[in-house]
C-alpha cells in the first residue's frame, strides 16, 4: 500500500507530522478565491452593503469557520 503525505479525516487535512498546515493552506486559498469573486460581483453591480455582507457570511466565513475548533 502506498504511503500518503496527507490524509483527510472529517473534512480536515492532516499531514504525516500531525500538523494542520496543509488544511490551513487549502482553506485560506479557497476563501481568498471566493473573496476575490465576491469583490468583483459587489463592485460591478450596484448592490447594497447588506447584500454583500450577507454573501460574505454565506460564502466565505462559512469556509473559514468549518472545523475551527480543531
């Protein structure tokens, strides 16, 4: 059986030295992509601030807070 450097358990990536650095890198990259997309959408259209704040909570904050207790 081949060995792996990272393993995904309950949605959290853990590497062979039992650190969460790969998980943190993946989550922050995904959140950054969604923030960039959200900024383009909110700037290109005349949306209210409340709609953009709600979209941030739904699309970005949810990703950042998933398994944050780990």
